[in-house]
C-alpha cells in the first residue's frame, strides 16, 4: 500500500496555549480552577522533518550551540543519567546536565 503522503509533504498540528501578552483579558482568571473555562489555544501546522542525517553526524555540536544557531537541537535518545535519578547525586547530575538545554533566560522572573 502506498504511503498517504511523501516524506517531504508530512505535517503535524501542534497546539499551544496563548501567552499572557496575547490575551485580551486578565490571565489571573486561570489561577482559580473552573471546569467550564480553559486557557485559549492556538494551533499551528508545521512541517515534519527527518533529522536522521543530523543525528548521525559525528560532528554534531552541543545542544546549546544548536539552539543558538537554528532554534532547535537534536540529540541521541540514549541518556546516561536516567538510571541514577533515584539517588540525590544522580538527580543533581541530571539537573546539572540538562540545564544546558534550558533557554538562557528560563529562570528570569522566578
């Protein structure tokens, strides 16, 4: 059976909640639970890209360098700290390592 779409034509729909600055009302209304109210969302259709050639590249830059250069990063899915997370030392090693992935200003205003 032929595929539904050619690989270059594949897309996905991703939903995002609207940030406070795009709302036309006070975002604090969402701090109180009301099952009839949900935060407004926006859906975007994006192209699905095959990143295999980037993952297999032996000269793949560090994730932070990739984020700075192109706005996203690719990495192998094997991660060395997961088995150690149940210990305090393993958790700290994981947090220290993944801090590199976080946006540079993610702790601003916290």
